[in-house]
């Protein structure tokens, strides 16, 4: 799916200003995030850690 979104952005100049981000959470508590462009982040709070702001992995500058 990420390849399809990247191709859509790359081939459609009108979408240049848009950001798409995904946040995933498994039932066991694993967390991951991905975005098309740099600049997407998310906050994480858990019992064992302080609040953390995490930058998602991105595909394009």
C-alpha cells in the first residue's frame, strides 16, 4: 500500500501539499508509524516511560 501512495503522490502534482500518515498498534502493544512526507510525528505515553514525541519514518523529503 505504501508504494501505491508514493506513486500517487509522485505522479499527481496537485497532491504535493498533502500528508498521509499511518499509526499502527498491535494487540500486544507494539507501535509503529509511517508517513509519506517528513514532519509527521505522534505522542506516546506509557506506564513505564515519560511522554515521548516520536518522528515517523517517511518516504519523501
